[in-house]
């Protein structure tokens, strides 16, 4: 089993999503002695925003790309290759203003490649990346999994929609939530960790 851990929080070990992601991986590794883990910290190695030149490079056949276009597409190719090689992807996603961090959005943008991660057909777009198990480790200051604020959670639906568009529909969500609520924050991480018992 090859596990890819995508980190998007800049808070190092103070990050709840990093802690939750590491706990998920620990559970998976305990059941798979031959598992290997690749860590992609998007704050240490951020992917550049998509520019017009990047889009032109994506839309040019590889054999027709200029040297500059080959360079522009290189990071996207390596990002996709890393994902395709993995069997399991653990994505840490803290909530920033109701959505995902910009570095994680850039990661998604570099995966979105017509003819590589998805294809347009007569019946509509079809995802081309299959056989992956995805775990989302979502962290929020309030409670967004239910109640009045559920409609303001754009993390889970966005990531499920984007990953599903690429063909990755086997997604399990774990949350550490209420970390900024005085009555919840003390036990928020422990409650999240207890929910990982389903992986035993």
C-alpha cells in the first residue's frame, strides 16, 4: 500500500488536520506492514497558481510543446504522477473562510487535466483516475457537519465533487470540529480520534 499525505495547513504540529491525518495514516499502517508513506506539504512546496501559459501548455500536445511549455507543465505532471502512484490519499483540509486553503486549491488545479485526469465524451466528462481510497481530514473552528452552519461548509462538497470529477469517488470524511468553541475545543481532538475506530 502506498499512502500519499497531502498537508495544506501551515501550522505544523499545532495543526488539527495534520494530527488527524497522521492518526488516520497510523491506523492504516498498523494494518498494512508493507505500507509506505509519501508526505506532500503544500506549504513547504507550494504549487504555483495556474496562469494562461500553464493552460496553453496543458492544451498543447506533448510532442508540440515548446521548452517553456514543457517546463510549465512539469510540476503538474509530477503532481499527477505522485497521485496516480498512490493507493490511498489522505488530504488534510482546514477551513479557511468556509473553504479550503489556497495551496490546496492549487493542488486541485494542477490535477485538472483534460485527457489525463478526466476526458470529455459524448455522454459528458468522465474521470480517468480510479482505484484510489481517499480520506479527508477536515478541521473547523465551529461545527459544520450538522446544524445551522452545515450549509456554509464548502470543503467537503468541493473536494468530493472535484475528486469525483477525476474518477475518485471512494471518499471517507473525518472531522475535528469546534476547535474554536470554548465548550467544545478541549475535547474536539479526542472525539475526532475516537471516530477513527471504524478503521480498526
